[in-house]
C-alpha cells in the first residue's frame, strides 16, 4: 500500500497556508512548501511566508533554503521535495504539499523527468547569437531535426525554450523529450484545490498588498538591495520586489509600484488557473468563500482512514 500524500493547491491569496496549518492541527501533518519564491531567505513579506506563529504551530519544509543570489530549479526542488515527503512519512506523519507554483506541484505529483543539466551560459550565448543572425525559425529547425517531440510542443518564437532544449541535447546527446518521461511517485495522492470568485480573490489581493506595505515590504526590499542582491536576480524579479525595485531605482513612484503589484498579481492568478484547472478531475475543489472546512476535513479524514485500513 502506497503511503499518503495530500496536496493543497490554488491561486495566491486564497488561503492555502492558513488552511493547511489548520489541517495540521486536526491531523498529524507537516507542510512541504511548493512556492518558488518562499525558498529564498530574506524574502519574507513579499512572498507571504507563513508567519512565525504558523511555523511554530505546524512544521514547514522547503522555506528559506537558498539565498537570493542562488537559483533553485525544478530538478533541485523535486529532489528536495521527495526527500522532505519521505522524511515526514518516516516519522508516521502526514505530508501536505502546499503551494501555488504549478510547475513544481505537477513535477512532484506526476513525477516529471527533469533534465539535470546545469546551464552552460557560453553555449547559450552562441545559440542566442545564432538566433539573432539566422532568425528564430532556423534555430527551431535545428531543434526539430534532433528532437522533433520537443519541437512539436514549443512555439518557434519562444527562443528561450528552444535554446534550453538544444542545450540539453548538445550536452547529453539525449533529446530533452526523453529526459522528461514521467515516472509517477509511489504515493497515494489526494489533491484538493481552494478557490473563490475572481472578484473576491482580487479584492483579497488588493488588501494583502496593502498589508505587505504596512508590514514593511519597502524596507525589506531596500535591505536586500543594500545587502548586494541586484534587482536583476531571478529572486528579485518576483511579484512585489520587481515593482518596489523600480521605485527604489527612481523609475516610478510608490503609488505606481503598488498599482502595478496589484495588476501583475491578478495576471499571475490567471496564469495559476491555467495550471490548476477547475475542470481537472484529479483535483477536488472547495469554494472557500463559504463554509468549506467541514467538507474538506471529512474528505481528508476519509482518505487517511482508507489508507490506514489498507496498510
């Protein structure tokens, strides 16, 4: 009998962390974060990390694991997530994989094969120069000759993805499509999703951005810059930090930065719903604008009871 893994997904600001913490109070669980921004140390307010009180109440894994000038990709995250899940299971506790980074959640749940090929920046520069010289279609044609399966899934105009696929092939002589063959993990998985009307969600986003400013987002971003973390780093390009960074650089006023944070967060939510589709039969959706928790509790309780009965 496979051990249990409970996955809690949904868009930003919907209340995933609070709900998961509550579940950990009702079941012997620990949280494995699946948020590509919360992995960075020092990026606390703008990433809406679990509060110290929440982290004291429920053990959280994969928060604050890399510095802002480091990069943690899907392959590295996937490896760390499986290790954390297995650690929680080894102590007879329930792992809750919680987050809104769709690629990371899917990579763990579906067992994506991820090319463990570090970036070769010199090779990338050569391929970028080739794309500029001969055009993106020429580079795409080159990819199609060596990896037609990957090429069929990539728009030729997406030069960055074409280059990455070519990079993997040129470094390993194995098409990236073969690297990426999925091997589902040996867990019995329950996926639950939290949602609410778009209008209510956008209102929550606006209120949360205002709270972030009140808590000191501006000072947090300034401190990170003063510590030497450039605004061009991937960590600093996330929602909130990018716009506040533009303000600190004198490019826009604070009011405009706040407006852009709210606007871009709404756009990000729309992208998240492309990853976490409401019609996905693998995800059991709960509208959190009403009394949803009792139904969620019963589903999780039944799932774990069935797992115990079959073990």
